[in-house]
């Protein structure tokens, strides 16, 4: 894939505050004159948003892990084609609230489908963010926060053990060099300051 822009992603368990931090970073970078596309997964394009409603609403047992994996991959492919690649090819900054690392956790690790997840990613997606912010938080606190939001609660309804397993998995993934682990249990402004400093340092070195 040829691209001229910079691709940043935010990951974390439910209720970690990653969506808030993705928005804050987008606003800060725009105020500095950068062209920023703020997007999310699942979603970020018309087709992917339709799939989002299928996978995030309803009974926790609505889909098997394999069916979820296929749905998320289809949504990501459409998102990549319609939103992410055009913005990167135009030289902009893309900030995505979740990307493939969430699928590695929620379908790969939880569903025992890591091999299939990696295969689909290589063949259908084939790209990784330049930098990933992992907003790390205690699972009990994150779940309590997430349950106050209402709306899409399918994964939250799977309970605390899932969130604990996902946190452990994310921290293992974060050993890769593209990750920056940020303590999300603090005041949102303090978290945002750390995220912005890391992002600016990355942009300066790009």
C-alpha cells in the first residue's frame, strides 16, 4: 500500500476513555493546522456502520466468534477502502477509534481464533497503524464507566472476566514497537496531554 499520511489508532478495553482521547487528539492536531480524519471501528463508512449495528447490539450469544470475525473483517475492508486509504493518500492524518488490534482481542483471543484472525488480516486488510495508543485502565473501573453509557452494550454484557482477559491481551500486544501505553485511570486532561506529546513527537520524526 502506498500512502503519504500518518495513521494513528486508539485501543483499550470498554470504558477506557479511548474515544474521548481520540476526539481530543483530533481537535488538538486540527488546531495546529493538520488535516485530520477522525473515524471509528466498527464503522467509519456507510457499509461498515450498517455492520456495526449487527455486531454491537443484541444478545451476547447472537453471533459465534467466527461469524463476528467475518463481519468485523468485512466492515474493516469497507472502512479501509472508503475512508482510511483516501485520507492517507491525500497526505492527511487518520485517527481511528479501534482497528485490527481489537479484532485480535475480542474475536481472536476470546474466540480462540487467533490464527484465522491473522490470516484474514494479512489477506484482506494488510496494513497496521503507524502508532497505536493503548489507553490502559483497571477492568472494573472501565466496565463501570461503560455501563453508564447505555446503547451498544453487547460486549459489556459479557462481564468483568472478559474485560480482564482483554486488558491482559492488549498489554501483551503492546510489546510491539508501534504502541504507546497511556495510563487511562487519571484525569482526562492529563491523559490527553500525554497522548498529544507522544503524537507530536511521532509526527516530528515521521
